[in-house]
C-alpha cells in the first residue's frame, strides 16, 4: 500500500512537471504566433496596418458597399521628399514616418482606416458615408497636420489623391493606383 502511494505521488509530480513545461511551451508558441501575425500585417515602424492588411480591409469594404449599393473613398498620401530625408538620416526619416502616422491617425473617424503601405505612402479608407464634397475638408486637415511636422526644420512635401469605389476601380490595387495617379495636392 505504501509503494502504491509513493508511485502515485511520483506520477503526479511528473505529470505536474510536464504540464508546467507544456504551458511554458504553449506560451512561447502563442507569443511567436502573435509576432508572426504582427510582422505579416503591420508596418514595423508605425505599427499601422500594411498593404496586406489593407487588402483585407478594402475587400470587406467592397463587399459592404456592393451589398448596400454605396460607394467609398480611398485617399493616398505620399511624402514626396521622404527618400531625400532617409538618404540624409534614417533615424530622422523614421521619426518623420512615425509622426506622420500619428498625425494622420488623429484626423480619422473611428470608422475609417489608416494604413502605411510602403515606406513613403499612407492610405486612408473612408467608409461609404463620407461625401465627395467633404474630401476638400479632409485634404485641408491633412495639409495642416503635415505643416506642423518638423523633426529638423524640414520642408515636408506631400501629395494626396483620391479614388472612389466603384467609379474609379473595383479592386484594391486599382483604387490605390487611381488615388496615386490623382495626387495633385501638394504642400
């Protein structure tokens, strides 16, 4: 009887040990999985959604807009002199991008989505309730936000353009391309 109790206690201790180790391993796996997802769908500098994430967001927006027979807009914002800044200082360029992302994010409504899709391009996906006439107000706000960005007394030059689903294009790439082609606003 005594041997049975000792054997049971040993088996229980071994079981607890392996359960503890398994829990640690599972925690490392979950952490790695989260890290991989973050790297796949978010920009490492701004931590904003990247192009892959944008494709998902716009795909969902296209489905909603088609279902309700509505439209929505995409605005592309390009920092025209970003590469010149980066050539001079990567650190200042990263600060510029981070600050740009923060200022653009502060301009958005809760239902809109900001993405950082390449090193010098941001996009905003506005839901179907934004009217075309309101776009001028948004462009003015974006211009004002970028006039305030000045990490080292740089003159920041941006261009902005917009596209409308389904008038200009019916897919993510087309909408972004048209928005970039329409980029005429510069500060």
